[in-house]
């Protein structure tokens, strides 16, 4: 078993995930918008390279104005590539957890991917993914608060990975803490995507024990709606118990063979 099944009727559309939260899928990764009660909105994540115009026209169509800020769940290339350009254009700050700063200020490269993680094309191709640190310069600020949302530090996939939780309706934006599609085969799975709960993308996850604890923490929030960076958003009674199951059997379900406890690497 490499995933937890979720009934197909618990998929919710990206355009209206819940009140005030919309998503946009660009190739194999999602970005999100969250509206604030006091006005304005925030962009969560900024896609793969070449996503800038797609995000810009979506923002124009949906909001007629740029956001107040850009929040990054973490610094991997598929979540940050349009951040700098859009922040310059909209003249807004970019927020991320401070532990992610070395990867967003040009100081540090992420560890080499685990190309032997198995499971599909994404793992095999992972050695060619950009790992060079981005430099967001003076646009970057530490993420300490977000109106209406709790910032949940969920390290493991990366050291400064965060998830965003809205207690008023238990909505969770999970970044890469887990996926609702098989993360190692995004391209293959894009064709007929069944809702399934999977662990974080394994070729890029650096600390599996921390990733397990983070998932446990998210399961304990009992989210009613989850929207990850990869895969479709889900809402319904199978979601929270599914996450708890995934956390409980994390080593068996999510950790790749060559990183399991006791594996010879
Ligand atoms: Zn990632
Ligand atoms: Zn990702």
C-alpha cells in the first residue's frame, strides 16, 4: 500500500474550494488565493518557472488587483518561481518561515534529491530539477502572522516548511506536507486522478521523521477541507481519518524503500 483512498465525491473544485479560498493548477502544482475579512487577498505559493503570466492573469480576472503579499509554504522551485517577478510588479513583500531563508536568499542549496525514491517519472527526473537557491532579496520577510489563519510549522519535507490552517472552518493549505495524488508520478497521474492521500514528494523530502511528526500534527487539527500543493482539494468525512491513518502508517506508506528505518543506502 502506498496511499490512503478517498471517495471520489470528496473532491472539491479548485475554483471554489471554500469561502474565500481559490486554487489554480499550473502544470503539476497548485497556487492558492485567500481573501481576508478586512479586505484584500494573499497569494500562497508561486508555481514552476514560466508561471508568472498565468498567475498574473488569474489574479486580474478574479481580484482585479494584486495581493497584499505572497506567502511561500517552502522554497522548492515548483512553489516559488514566479514570486520575485510578481512581487516586483505588485510591489508586495514575500513571506516565508525563517528556517527557509537560506534557500531563498541565495545562501544554500537544497540537499540532492533522492532519485532512487521510485514510483515514477518525477523521481527519475529529479536530478535535473533546479536546486539553485533563489534570491528574493529585500522582498523576503519572516512569516509570523496571517490574518484569519494559523501558521503551522511542518518541517521534514524542508526545514522551514509551513502549512496554513484556518480555524473558523478547519481549512488546511498543506503545501508539500502531503499530497492528494501520487507525488512521484504527477504527470502520469494527471490523466486520471483518483483522490488518494500520499506522503510528501519523496525525491525532495530531507527528514522523514520530522515529516511524520508534522503530518501527525496536521491530522490532529482535524481539518475538514485540505488543499495541498499537488493534487486536488478534498472535503468530507474521509479526509481527517485518512490523514490520521497516513500518519500512523507513515513509514510503510510514505517513506521510500531506500529511506525506511533500517534501509541500507
Ligand atoms: Zn516541495
Ligand atoms: Zn512541490
